[in-house]
C-alpha cells in the first residue's frame, strides 16, 4: 500500500511542543474552564451570563455589557444600532476589516449598511487622520480595530488614536471599537503612554471583545457601552437568533479566562517585540508590521508553499514541535505569509529556542 502522508492535524496530535499561541486545545482543557456550581441562565438572563456582563462592563469602564454567542453577530447588531440612531447607514472602516474579509459582507446584506473605506489605496496602509479627512460623505459610525489582525497586529500610537477619535467626535460620528483582541493591544498602550484598558475604551461609544481570541475561552463575546445602546443591541441579539435557551457554558468559560488571562499579555507582548528584533536578522524572513506593537505579527518567508510545508512537517516529525501549520496567504509562488501569535505554549520555549526554530523554517 502507498504510504499515507499525515495531515497537519495528525502531526500536531503527536507533538509535545508548540511554537505559536496556546498550543493544543482539547475538550478536557476547555471544560476545565467551567467551574463547578456556576449558576445557569435562561435565554441569556441571570446566572453566570449576568455575572460576566457585569464584570466586563466594570473592566472596560462602561455602563452595561451584553454577552453574544459570536463576534460577527455582535458587530453587525452594534453597528446597526449606532447607524439607526445617527439616521445614516454609512460605516467607515479599514478595507481589511474583519467585516469585509471574514464575514461575507453580512453588514450590508443583512442590515443594509454601506461601507466607506477609510484607507483608500494600498490595503496595508493604516487609517490616518489624513485619510479620515479625505472622506467626503457623511458617516454614521467609524469602526477602528485594535490591534488589526490582517495587518499583523498593527496598532496606531496613542496620540494617533486620540487624534482620530477626536476627529470623529467633532463630526458627530459614533465610535465603535473592534476590540476582539483588545487584551493584546493593552500592553503597548500601557508601556508607551501609561494608558489602561479603561482609557482605551473611554475613546469609544461601544466596545466589542472576544473571549477565545488570545484569551483561549470556548467561544463568545461581549459588547459594552451606554445602557440604552446595549439594551437596543439586545433586541438585535434576539432577532439574530442569538438568545439561545442556555448560554452559561460559554459565559462560564469566558468569565474564567477574562479574569485570569489578560495579565499574561504583557509578557507575550515583550516576547513578541524581542523575537521580532531577532527575526529581522534572519535571511528569508520579513517581519510585518515594521514595529511590532502587540503579541501578534505577520511573517513573510521567501520560499514556495511546498518548501514551507516540508520544513514544518520535518520539525514536527523529528522534534515533536508544531511550528506554523497554516499559511495565511500565498502572496506569490515564492512568498508565503504566516500569522504568528505569541501565547502560553510559545512561552514554554526560550527566546533562543524560538529563534532556532524560525531559522529552520527559513531553510538555514
């Protein structure tokens, strides 16, 4: 019989170490996030769901928070409410926003919202005050993503962020934060501007956060803001079918990770910065963005897809370490981009061990 090549999933199952993120997720580790004796909800009301919402509202410095089963639902509903209140269906955002690249344009198809691209031109260019001022038509809401995943975890400086939000305020434009990975943005602003999570959220009318991206929870998200806005978003949760009979398992997991994991992000951020500096000296690897400001970055390898996959397989088979199993984007036949995030599993390796693995991935 011909030899069967194992899948990356099968290779990962046999690995004992992981270069990226939290490593292997199993049902047992995820179920351990649900404490015994948590109180159940009924259709999203009461129990651990309400406990989570109250904790998140306090954490982010907002009047009220609402638990939603998915971030896609959360952002659609929130932007719908903000634009309805503004009586303007136009939403300005970066052309690489999650709403456009991963959600099948549901904001337009389901809610009739209209996009206004806030960074015309090259997709990897960030939003700037100049690009915002170039918007000619009235806008109901401005969405900013911190950090921006499809740009390798890019973050504006604090002064740039303040300037952009002030521009929106003067125009009477509602501000929404796509903070799916807000936990990973916080260390940069704390280190460079001495700003807290509440300081960041105070710039926005509404804030969305995820509990599985970075934090490692099972699933789910919250949106926080003024009570009357959140109450209206709750209506859209029901209309979207998100008011499930019981949400408590997801909320219980979320409550545990949101109480324990954000404190780890500072160490992840510092490791990512140190790692990026080392990687820039390795031939065949390009680090994006130019300055790493979060525990996330994009890595561009000068190699074919086949060469990269062979290197990943060899390291997994010989060293029992899963490195970079999935290509984020094949930019050309000899240029492969990967999304890389420092997490709990990454920190089990020393900086030197991480650099050595990346050298092997670069073909050295």
